[in-house]
C-alpha cells in the first residue's frame, strides 16, 4: 500500500509510456477501481524531437551518471508537456486527475543482476503537475527476484474478460512480449486471485529492424514494411539467430533492448532489403519458440504496439503461428495506447496496494505490488 488510506472509489489516472523504440511519449486517461476498466478517456502521442532522441539513445545500456542529469530533466519536462497537452485537448483540469503513472525510459534492464533502470524524475513531474505520481514500477519486482517485465499482463487480463479464450496478446514495441490468457480469470484481479496467465518477452520487436533501417537508409523505420517486403530472407543467418539460448529458456523471462545487438553486427555483406526481411522474419519466427511454452493453444492472437502497423510483419506473424492474427482494434482496444493505459491502471493498483506482477508474469516468488509514490508539494489548480 502506498498511502495510509486505500481509495474506495474509482480513480482517474493518466498513464505515460516511453518505449524502447524511443519514438516518443504515449499518454492516456483511464478510470478504474483497480480491477475493472470503467472508462478509457482521451489519449495522445507526443513524438520526441530528433535531437533529444539521439541524446536519449546515448544513455542506453549503461548506468546513468552525472552527464545524464540534463537529459533526465529534459525527458521529465517532455512528459509534463505531454500531460498538459492531453489535459488541454480533453478540456480537463489537472485537479481532476488522481494519479499519474510515469513509466520513464528504460536505459538498462538486467534482472539477473537485480538491475532495472528507468530514468525520469518522479518528484519533478509531481511538482510540475501538482498531481501525485507513481514511478519506478519495476524496481520492487526485480528486488524480489522477478524479471521486472512485462508488466502490462494484468491490464490485458482486465480487458480480455469478455473475449474468447485462450488468447495471446502480442505487444511489438522495441522488444516483443506476449501475454497468454487462459479460460480462468477469476472474479477480479485482486490479491487473492490466481488467474490463468503467462507472460514473457518473446524476442526482438522493432528495435533491431529500426536500427537497421536507420543505418542503411537514414529513415527512422520501415514504413508499411515496404523494404522488408521486397527483400529476400537469408535463411542461414536466420537459423543461426534462432539458436540463441534465450529462446530455449523457460518463462517468465525478459530482455533488454540491446540483448540481440550482435545480430546487427552479423549483417555485414547484405543489402538493406534482405536485412530488413531477415530481421522481420526473426521477430516472427521467435513466436514459434514462444508458443512451445503456452499451457494450451490459443484461439487468436491480438497484436498491439507499433509492429501491428507493418503489413509485412503481420503476414509473417500469421504464417509463423498458424492461427488468426489481428490488430487489437478488432476487439475495440486502442493499440497505440495500450501500454500507456496499462500504466494508468497499474498506478491505480499501486495506490490500492494490489499486485502489479505475478509469479507467472515476471517470475516473482509471490504476487507483488510496486511503484513509488511522489506527492506534489502543491496541489494542482482547479482551473483548466
């Protein structure tokens, strides 16, 4: 429990997510009692300025030092601007928001070394907004022996309550992760529930492909999968990549953005289109390895994250899993904002002292809450 009094009414939260793709900030408003999704409000994406994205990229893969402080402050201020823009567009005063879920930017994720670093200044954000902020969502899970990721599965469970199951929710961001949801969810996602759920990182998502496209074409990503669609898959390289020991490890398990950096280094002597095709196939074929760990076959795959906008990737997914594959919009979810919504939901659960992770989602020994509460030194104004 984060405070002395657990809220007994539904809360309104804003979730903020800056993913491993480094493209910008997703922000979404959500109303929940910590178990049910009562309303999904306005949402927006605020792209990072290109120069800032490069400063942020230089922090990846290392512990933040003194040189990181200006970037952390700038990133926090960009999140403040994202919240302000969202509230302005929705015509809502900051005082109507009970809590902000601030994920921050993951720069280092090494759960086996009990390290997960998401940069961002929760107190600075709380003071700037005049609203309570929950940050550092992953730290308690990792400290308790969990992987610290993925954390969205409990939100997927809440959304999937009325859907045909078993199903798989595939999030294709910089890293790809899957949530397998069985037939038993339970009466609510409370501390005593033991739902049928399994979650883990499946392998690379968009990060390798985006880095390759940037290196070879100077474009930020493979728009509509056009380059990969023209390329020929290098079967020999793909076979070697799929022998990586990560794919044989039993879940729960998680990845850092750069755990497969050696894959990019092995792409010498290959043209841009073939590289894009082979990297796309790597993301898709990693799903085959993931399926081996599912407790039961799924009836459908629902895809969220930026990868669902790539027709070439989606075709490869369908061929790899041999089951219906569709974007989450097909069931009424908002694919661009699912993770932002998830951290709004988790912020509310954190305030209520409810679990954010389970043994089957992160490998933590027991259901574990998390997040750190930052209270503003001055409350938000009532005016819009």
